[in-house]
C-alpha cells in the first residue's frame, strides 16, 4: 500500500472584534458585511454585554484566551473612563482597544454623518436611533445611514481603523 501525501493547509488569519454591547455588535456586524469579503481572514464579532471597561476586558480575555485569534479588538465607549491599569491589562492580554469618541458609539456615528454629538450617552442614542431603519440591535438597521461609501469617505480615526482591520489591511 502506498503512503498518502500529507496536504498542508494554509492557516487563515483570525480576528475577533468585541463590542461593548448589543448596539456595537450590530454596527460591527454591519461593517463586517461591508468589508469582510475575500480578506484571507476569518472575522468574528461578539458583544461583551456592557459593564466597566475593566470588566469588558476581563470578560473578553476569559472568553477568548483559549481561542487562537491573531488579533483581538474591543470597541469601548468613552463615557466611562478607562483606567491605566485596564489599558495595561488589555496590553498584557494582547487586546487592542478602540475608543468610540465622543462619548459613545452613537456619538461617533453622529460625527461620521457630520452632525454634532450631544454630551451624554442617552442624548446620543436619542439623536441617532430614530434615524436608523430599525432597532439599533439589528445589523441591517445601520445600512441606510452608513452605506459603504459613507464609511469609506469618513476620516473618523476609529472607523478608519475598523475598516482596515476588518478588511485585513494594516
């Protein structure tokens, strides 16, 4: 009997992007749909379901430390200050932080649309959510306001980083 040749498979790059909550997860899934074409990487989007930045970092690490992701990101709101010890913990766990500014995801998205962001998380949500085409927890709700061209044209640093990350361009 002849020996079989071993086929070598090419390892795909892997990426995990964790949103702070359900709204961030929905928006990240919208971006994934737009930018995760033939990227050569597997992209997973998840949600940490809120909490303090330290809790979100700890939860993300605990949940994914055994998974062999090449890159790990968390999209956090800036409405709760991120302590230096939490930044250090993220660095230790090899998690990159992307901070939604101003205030939160919705404030950041309002700025992408060229609108002024209110000063509080609740006011940002009240300003953005009625313009969405559905509930803020659904990926499709972001498609009308944030088509690929709008996201491609923005210079908002966090969106540019997410775009590059999800499309596997460093």
